[in-house]
């Protein structure tokens, strides 16, 4: 019988649920507003509302376009339940800048709703467009794709592409497709930490011809990003915001995910992942891998309680090409060391799919089969709350 490093037994059947994406503004405690500006006749108003029943503290960061913003300028305020902070001409009145182009990052101690408007004043009239605050759980993360419909480029209209990366930056592949679905342009884009991007579609895609209608398709390879486009009338300059398909769906990514690890014979061990504030804060699970017997390898007679050495890590990091690596050290109990690499993506904020690989070292002769590289196991999970 295999030995257990903890008094924990586990048996699970995972049922994955799919929910439809939420429509309209979404609340969150970590929110990105992808575009803002104070240039020429244009100014930006920002609205931050507390829909909860307790006061929240808010940190508002100004993110400068076309550069990383690891240490942005911030302003702080408190919102009582039901209160809205109305920040008119926010770039001037809150941050003291007479001109500026960029975006906003809103962090709060509880969920808030964020919206903005960029507009020009013409006498007693105004015209412009709005940009909603998108919680990071609803952004497009590594391994996910999104689409923006309605782009046009020609004598009558012009289109811009906008994007705002999260804390770890983002790399993505972009392509344009005609109404039949045929691709006619492609490029790649890499952004630094909290870097805003906004350029003409003709600058984003070099050598681009005019086109009457197109869909922008974006696949994120690393990090997370809020991406979209805008369409402006060349005669009036009146713009329309073209938002992307929502990537997050069933509320926040936060919650507890029941998980199972399957070997090639579909034997499963598992437990749960806890996600708080967009980070995996704990892994409470067991690991056993009989696949190591293949090819004449010695068996590892230990069931491991794993996740002890994990520091809180953003969910998006687990979807990167290298995944997340951490170490569990069992030497204090006379055993060895296990180095884990965990990769997964979250689907619709409800289910997760990925792999777990392990490398054992420093195990004594009685457990010599636990040294070396273990075959990867399939990771499946579903949110339970």
C-alpha cells in the first residue's frame, strides 16, 4: 500500500458547469479602464461606485500610454455603501495633468463598478465615447481568445485598436477577418506591466489596405489584457466604442475549485484550489502517480499532500507557457523534495483544465522510486462555490 504524507483521503467526481457571460457593467475589486485622454478638445470623466453594504477604500492609478507602469501615480479615496465618486475631467482635476493619454487601474477593498467617458465640448454640445471598467477576472487571459466586430477603414470611417495589459504584461496575436471569416492581416503585440496601447488599425497592421467591415480576433499567449477597438466618422470625428467579447463569464474567477489529477489509467487523486483576488492562494490536494512504473521505472510508494510551498500566484501565470513552479520540502519528516510545475487555464470562470508535472529529489533508498521526473498528469477541475 502506498504511504500517505498526511491523514487525508480523497475521492471526487468533477462536474463542470458552463454559465453565460454576464451582460453590461461588471463589478470587481481589480478593474481596468482601457483608454482615457486629455488632448485637444477631449477630456475624460470617471465614475467609481460602491454597490456593496460596507465602505470600501479605493486606489486609482493613472497609467501612461505606450510604456510599462509598474509604479504609477495613485490617488486614494473611500466610498460609503451606495456612494459614487464622480471625477470630472479626472486627468486634470485628480492627477493635475493638463494633457495626457493612457488608462486607469482601480483597486478596491471590495467590489466596485467603474465607467468612464471621453468627450469633446463644442459650444453647448458634447460628443464622445464611453469605456467601461473591466474587472481583471473578465479580461482575456493566456490561452484565451476574443473577438471585436465592426471595424472599418476607408474614406468614410477609421478604426483604432486599444489594449491594456495587466500586472504581468501581455503578449498576443492579432488578426483581421472579412465578413466571410477569411483572414487578411495578422500581427503580434507585446505590452509591459499595465501598459496601455491605442493606435490606428493601419498602424497596428503594417501595409493594411482599406476595408469596409472586419472582425478583430485576438489570442493571448501570456498575461492578461482588455482589448477592443473604436470606429470614428471621418467627417464629424464622432467615435463609437467597439468592445470585445467577454472572456470571463460566471462572475469572478475567485472561488474554490474541486480538482482531480488523472494518470494514463484514469486513476485520480485530488482536492481543491482556492482562488482569492484573482490569485491561487492555496492548493489543498493529494498527488499519486503510478505512471512512473512504465518503462521499468521504480514505483513511488508515497501519496503526497502538495501545495505547501505555493505562494499566492495570479491565475494568469498558470496559463503562461512555463506554468508555475514551486517546491514542497518533506525532508523534515525524513522524506525528500518535490518540485511541481502546474499549468492550467480557466474556462468561463467555472472550470479549469491543465497538467501537473513533478520532479523528485533527495528521497532515501526506501523511497528511491520517488526520485526523478514523473510523467505529466491531467488536471481537471470545477468551481464548487
